[in-house]
C-alpha cells in the first residue's frame, strides 16, 4: 500500500550530508559496527558503539537503537528516554514512536501505547511500515476489541502483503470472529 505522503529513506536522510560531514560519516560507520555487535548478541559492545556514534554526531537512529539495546537488558525507562531524545532530533523518524509504544506494552500500559503507534504510522521515515499497525492490533486484542484488532491487522497486511506470518495471524483472527 502506497502511503499518502512522501517517505524518506535512510539514504535520503543521511547520504548527501555524510559525504561532506566527516563526523556524520564516522557516526554512521559506528552505527554499522553496533548493528554487527547486536547481531552477534554482544549488547555491551553494541551499546558502546551507539554511544560513540552519538558522541561523534547525534542521530535519531543511534538514540533509538541504543534504547533498543537497553530494552533488551530490561531497562525500559532508559530505553524510553533514548527514544525521546531520538524524537527531539528527528520527529519524522518512526522507529522511536513505535518502540515507545512497545516498551509501554511491556509495562502493561496498553492505553498509553496507542498514541505512540499512531505517531509511528504518520512518520515520514519509517520501515517496516506495518509494525505500528501490528502492534496496535495486539493491544486491541488484549483489550478484547477484536473488530478493531482485525482492522489494524488488515492495515498491516496491506503494507506488507507478502508476509506469511501476517497472513496467518489475519486468518486466525477472522476465524475467531466467525
């Protein structure tokens, strides 16, 4: 499903400036190193690289992913703080909105999570676009609002039509409602 607004890719956000700004270029290299450490399940190293990246050139991406590392360590309050820093730097970046919503879900603050997912849905720079719809659907299921959950899950599927997991979740929900 094509969004009704212009979306911004990572390359569009940082590509041109990183070619002329050595601090940003270095910060983006550190982001890659942090990602590699995270994929190796070395959270402490990833955290250190994200912090170094922020020291070199603060980006919404580094703050958001640093927050993610904190959440994986069970420190949801610190994760939420990092996401707020990310939003302050780049309010068009959808990930921190969705992540705050997820952290609030983990804290069982379901009603408080929904506005954050709604902000993620509107963000110009956000991939994967189906996540805030999927997460809103999860909240609606928890709240017993199955019709609304189905509608949100349908929106997720419209944005990621080839995702077999989403298709199965949608079929399960439809069969539950019948």
